[in-house]
């Protein structure tokens, strides 16, 4: 019988959904110290603290996409102008 998840602790699958990173990236970044630390609960169960992960996400720099002459991308598809 599977144990219910512990409050405040996230599985790798939950991290994939939350961060949109792959499991491989999560484990690699954890080993490299570029992601919050993981905690072993025994029997191969590894979890991450939700508050640490959310703080890490909040601290990430935001990124603006720039196209053309330095104008920020609006999310609208680029349309070529027809010659007059």
C-alpha cells in the first residue's frame, strides 16, 4: 500500500510538473548544487522541500525575448510586410 505524500515534500514527478524541467535535469542540477538539495527518506525515496523549491523559482531571473531592433516580443506572431 502506497503512503500518502508528506506535506511540504515534493517527489521528482511533482517537481517536473512544477518546474517544467526533466527528471534528468533536476537530478543533475541537484548534484551540481544549482537546485535546492534533496532529502533521502530511506528505501530509495527522495524528496525536495516545497518551500526551498518555490524560493529557488522566485529567485530565478526573468527573461525577456528581444527581436529585431531591441523591441520586447509581445507574444504575437511576426508578420512580414508586403511591399507597397
